[in-house]
């Protein structure tokens, strides 16, 4: 197994500004990025990478320049990893998935693999491609192809390969089949709306493609390659995103896993003996991609606006440290054990068979030979001495076999001379049959060693019709990328209840009847649709918890901790039940601002759950 060194290819992609009036904090010059130094505004900090793409770069250029040249490696038994990194709202999901009119890395890679399989016009190899799809949500690994609402364990086999136990895997034969499976699985991914993004990814998603290449004829080699397509969730500043409640818990898990990723990068660059891959589920699954056995491409997405300067600065520093990491790649090739041919050979007549029987019946005792020579090296191991004795025995038996064959040939020759000319004619016929049989055996050996599949010109037309075509011929060439081709990847899924809340990225089903909501402005720049009847019922349920709930029930409410629950419970025991939720202002220690925040937090929790 040949091992080679391969550094992580780090690529920068700058997305366009969202507003015309926004000023940019960076400048792209060739393959470098310059931003101003926050410690000294008169100076600039310059970062250089393998490739830097500005806001005018298209999805096709990203794919052709960074991913497509390395795509053939997974068909030759090597591993490859492509992942998007960056803060929230920087365009990672757009880079990986794209849109129906402008597909991203994921659909282009799958389509490109099938094109490479078709370009291999020779029928010497059989190909198979399978894919799995998972997400890491709140430090739990969940299957998106077959949602089970269980945390799947991450294992490691004897060859140090990382895998997810119990993860569903589907074999795909063309791009259309992938679209159907991926479109339904992508609707199970957890997304929600924040202030910065209407469809913010609340989990890390990983697509695993496994390619297998098998040789049809001897020696029947096998090549196994894997490809990881990773869309990481972005690091979040909760002040900008307005996260509270369950959104706050999600952002905490995302930031924790990305912090663990930074620890892994620092540990590798500093040459530490222990790399903390196990500190997070994300770093555990990325163990092959960062410091492992993959050809890795890191597409770093950054936002150019000045208000995102700190996020851009931290992201560029992380990308600079990542490009120093070196992976050790290898080719995974499997050669099946050779089957030893049988020692028995077809016979033209029965004479040799009789000889074999006689030889089998002959005694196996070693005939008397010359006296044993003096052993010049008595200190040799018994195994070597036994090997020398075995060689002597074999040579003696071969000599006996040669003497027996010569005796038989002389006896047959004398018998033929006595019987006259008729017997001579019979012997000649037998010799001709022996020659013909020998020629046929030689032809059969040549046919077995040659590639029968390549030469089909001598097969009659009637037999050609009955022959089954190889599986590769059934693979149709995928049409060029268009809105029709990738439409199944981007369809709006039906409303799903998942992990205790309904994803805000899903549309309601036609069977549900919703009342027309009214808009209530809760915070500046943050509008939420609220149904008045629903909110009134919810306020009544909250008031019931406040008046009748125990200490534990009160702590289940948003922004209510142990101390505040004690204050609410003490006031209720002294002054009786509350008439409305706003009466919490009367509790000593609870301000009017807190009560307003309490109502807003529990409103959000109801809407997001």
C-alpha cells in the first residue's frame, strides 16, 4: 500500500454584499485576501491561499477548478473530502447545494462520477456507487435517509477507518435515482429562521459516497474509495442572530463543535502526541479528512461587509492554520487469493492412469542409497535438516518413475514389432489422436488466459442478441444541469414534526387549516407571525402553570431559574393566585422589563416548538 503526502487545499470564496450601501472590509488580489488590521487601521493583513474566488465567481468555476480534477481519485481506491467552512450567512449551503438554476458542489460531483464511469469505455471493470446521508444535531448523529430519532454510535474498525454503526446506505445507478433519494432526505435536515438567515442550518450535514471498482477477469482486483461532502453549520453570534430558547441551545452545540475543530487543527500543527478528535462528534467523523487519509478540499466562505469583520478575521485565521495540515493518502486495493489449479490433467488413453495406480500402490519407503554424508553444520534447525532429506527423497522417487516409464516404453515397442503392420497403423492413429488432443488443450488454455469479453467479433449475430449487456450500458448519460434536472433536490417538503419542533423552512400541508395571522412587532427588525387566539390559549396555559405548578414545573418555563421560581412560588402562597401573567411585576425581585422578556421568550418557545 503506497502512502503519499497531500496537504489540505484551502480555497476562499467571497460572497456578494447583501446591500448596496454596505462597505467592504476586504480586497481580493490574485490568490490573496487583504483586510485592514483592527490593531492598526493604517496597516493591512494579507492572507494567501491556493485559490481565492471573488463575488463574481460562478458555481461551475468553483467545481471545475477545485473539485473536478481530484474526482477520479475515488475510482482508484483513494478517499476524498470536500467541506464548506465559515460563519453563518456566508453562503456555505449555497456553495454545496446551490439552486435549481445554478447547482452546487453536491449535484455536480455525483453527476461527474457517473460521467467518469461512462467515459471508461472498456468493459474490464464493474462499478458500483452507494451513498449515505446524516446530520449532527445537538451532538447527536441522526440518519436522514431513514430517520430513527436515535443517536447513532461512531465506531472504528481494525484498519483505523471511521464509520457510523446502523447508518442506512443506498446503491444508486444514475443521477436521477440520486435526486429522488437526496431530495426526500434533505427535507429531514433541521433548519430554522434567524435574524441573519431565513433558512439557517441548525446541524452539520455529511454525505458519504462509496465507490467500488472490480476487475472482471483475473486477477480480479478491487478498489474501494470514499468521498465525503460536508456542509458545516456556521458559527453564530447570538446577539446578531437573536437566538433564544431552543435556537440558543442549537447555536451552543454548533459553536462547541467548531471550537473542537479548531483545537484539532492547533494540535496537529503543534505536533502534539494526542489529537483531541473525540471531543466532538464532528471532529470524530472528520478524523479522515483532517490529518487522516483523504485528499481534502476546504472551501472557506466569508462575508465582505464591515459589520462582519470579526467573523471574517477569525475565519481567515482558521483557514490559514488548516492549509498547513498534511494528510497521508493511500490506495485501497484488494487482490483475492489465487486458486491453485488441480494437479490432475485430462488423459488421451488409460496407459498413464495405470502407471499412476501402480505408483500409488508402490511402497513409500525410501530405497537404500549411498551412505549419508557428514553433516558439516549440526547446529542447523531440525526444519532445515528435514527439508534437505525431503529433497533427497523427491529426487530418488523421480528417478524411480523415470526407470518405470522407460521399461514400459521398451515393452510396448517390442510388442508392436511382434504384431506386425496392423498394430503399427493403430499406434499411428493413437499418436494422431494424442496430437489433436494436445492442440485442443493448448487452445483451451489460451482462451482461459485471454480476455474473452474484448473479442466478440466471431460470435454469430443470433448469439449476440441473447447475450446480456454489461450493467454499465444501462447507465444513461445525465442531461446537462438545468432547472428541470435538479428540481427534485430543491422541492419544498411537507410540514414535519422533528426533534420536538416544526422546522420553519417547511411549508404547511394542504390538509391543515390555519387562521390568518396578525403581525406583531416584538423587536426592532424582527417580525413574527402570531395568531391571537392561539396566543391567548397559550397565555392561559402559562398562567395555569404559574398558579398551580410545582417548583419543577415553574423551572420548565423559559428564563425561569431556581431563584425566580422560588420568588414566584412564595408570592403565590402569600397573596394567592395570579389573575394574569402581567401580575408577575408585583413579585419582589421581578422587574417589568423581565416580565416583558418572560412573555416574549415563552411566545418564541411556543412558536419554535
